[in-house]
């Protein structure tokens, strides 16, 4: 199939890129600049796509950042919380309706390029954290993608029942370049090692039994 991947440059979507290519699909990648706190993931996405020779676009929606205020990822005055995910830190890093915005753009590009499907790397660990990664949300978007154009677009979510550790293990088998991916919410020179997504990243490698190539500013 021809597929458009919602590509952040993080572990999950990078492994999905390698997964789709291993299955023989022709993949384009779309990243979105929505005025997030930093561009490290966007830069990682661009570099990985260049190395693979995969078409990659960045949609510039940075002007809408004030409409997405209230998240530590879009409001500089809100500090990124440290520690594992809990209800308070979850809410601090939720960007309002982010995945609907991103999926809408990815679906639009799929329609424009007469692609068969879009792909999205939601996984089981996201369900409790982000409302727009839950299976019910994805089913609603599947229906929207079916109805939005004369030619229905499929939404592929092959990792929906997998944990992040499962994804790391799968990525290791596929040869995914984990060292080139970016997860940290802070966007410094190195992964901070203390924000929730850094902790989740570190633990995913441990659970997968895969060596973690990430350089953390604060080791475990």
C-alpha cells in the first residue's frame, strides 16, 4: 500500500516507519510543527527520513500554539514535570486535540497523494495518558477517514495492543536507529533523564532487554 505516516521522530513512530517498510509499503512521512516547546523531534524525524531516502514534510502550524495553551509542551511558562506519569503530570503534557489535528493533516495528504492508508503509532501505554490515543478515539477517526473523501482512507495502528517495551523489542529486530530518535520533553543537548517520557523511554529498553543508546543528562 501507499501510506502516510504521522511521524514525530520518537521511538514509536520510528519503529512504525521501519515496520511499514519491512512490510513492503511505500511510505511518506508528515511531521507537524504546532509550536511545541522545541524542535528536537522534528530534526530527528528529518534526519532519519533523509538517511532512508523517505519523503518527509513538516507542516508549519506554529502560529496556532496560542490556541493550544495550557500544556507544558506549548506554554513555556508551564514547567515540564519530573517523575513518572501520574494524573497531574499527564494533564500537564496533554496538548489539546493534538492527534486529531495531526491525523486530519495526514489524512488530507493521503487523499491528495491517492494513498491507501495513514499510519499512527499509538500503543497500549498511551491509552491511560492521552485521551486521543484511546481505541475509542481511533475508531471515531477511522470512521471520519472513511467518510471524508470519495476514496476511503484506512488508519493503520499495528502497535495499539503493544507496550513501549514491545515496540523497542520489535524495533531492535528491524534495526531501527534508536540513538537518532528523540523523546525528551525538555529538548536540551541531551535527554534530561528525569521527565516522564525519558523515564518511560529508559524503562522500555530495560523491559525489552535491549541496550539503551540514549545519552541522559542525569543517569538512573
